[in-house]
C-alpha cells in the first residue's frame, strides 16, 4: 500500500467525519451547548446513522484481504477418486475398490504472482 492511497483514504475519512460531526453538533439540543462532542462519539453516531459507511468499511477490508491473498502462492488441489466400489462379479466386494489420491500444485512462471497482485491492488484502488 503506497503513501498516496493512505493519505487520500485518511483525508476522505476525516472530511466525512468532520461533516458528520458538524451535522450532529448542529442537530444537538441548543440548551446542551456546553457539552463537548468527542471524536469517538461522533464516529459511533455516524456509523449508527449511516449503515452504508459500515458496508464501505467492510468492502475496504475485503479488498485488502483479496490483495493479500493474491500475493500468496496458490494452494495445492487434492483429488480423491474411488473406483469399483459398487461393482459386480469379482469387483463386488469393497476390498477390490481402487483408490487414487492426486495432488496438483500449480507452478507459477513469468511473474504470474506479481501480475495477480498488481491487478488486485488496482481493483482495490478503483
């Protein structure tokens, strides 16, 4: 994650919180003007009033996770196949069944992982 995207995200978050805090402060009771609005209280009130902010934060965390996952090696695949389980004649007994376990491990060549990571980072930036 580069500095410019962090700064942009923090600036947008601060502007949104400032707007919401001013909206909450204006809608507060005039008789209670001596009370102080804390940032934590403003954040909680903003999240309660705007559920789309919760969804946006969850989407941001999901995109961060997808970018982290894209930087990792691919997982191996395990395939288990069993043949001649319900056969007839000589293959009627389960002891004659043939079991095969296959392991597939993709081998990444030519910068597949950096390309995949770059795509995930661009998707998150969008």
